[in-house]
C-alpha cells in the first residue's frame, strides 16, 4: 500500500470529520465524560486493529484519547490509515455510554 499524496490526504480528511494530518499521521482527539469511558473506547479499538493488523498510536489523557494512524513502513498516511480512522469513529459511535465532545480540552 503506497503513501498518499498531499491532495489524497486532503480528500481523506474531508471525509473524516474531526481528523487532521499531523506530520506523517492522521490524528483525532476523542473526548469522553471520564477516564473509564476513555479506557473503554481504547479497549473497543483492539478487535478491529487486530483484525486488520494495523494498530494506532494512542495516548490517554484522563478523558481525552489521541488516536494517530500512520503506516510506518510507508513513512506516512495510506488508505489503511484512513480505514483505521473510519473504524475508530464507528467504534466511538457504537459504544452506548460514550459520547464525543466538541471541545477535546
């Protein structure tokens, strides 16, 4: 899978609300009501990441979770990362006790 061009990245980000290109990765900050919900979200990402054999970089900051996808072997963003970002959005939407806040601070 080849690295996306800047134009391709812009099209991908346009279809993924809240996601942006940060350096060589797709990134989004999810914010939840509390720490247990943030951890539950991270745990819910595991099956999809394992099934696709493509794992995000994650950082938990109390109720905020920063999710970063990058295909390290390609040195940047590929369609595999866009698929991972979409999966993360679907996971967040499917978890009944989670809700995304507009302001991730």
